[in-house]
């Protein structure tokens, strides 16, 4: 059986939205299981004790996403 998932939120980049129950969709810099931190986009309980499914991005992936979004906004 796998061990408990360990994480450390190294930096909160920003909150995208908050739902009625107080959960927030956040972009954070997170280290998972002691690995180097990646950008992480997911829903978090107010005290960060629980989380929803999310996506992680390397710096290069986040830069590529930014470029795609910028292109969408300029068209």
C-alpha cells in the first residue's frame, strides 16, 4: 500500500475563485513528496487539509499555457 501523500505549499501565486463552501481554486507552487516544486492548479479546503484533483505544470509548461491564453485573448 502506498504511503501518505506529502506536500508543501511553498508559495501561493493566486486565488482564481472561491465557492460557497469556502473552497478556493488556487495556483500554488507545491512540492509533492519532497520533489522540486511545480506550479499546481486545484481546489483546496479553507485550511488546506483537503484538496480536489488538479494539474501540475513545470515552468516551461506554464509558459506555454500563458502563450496559448495570450493568443486566445488577442484573437
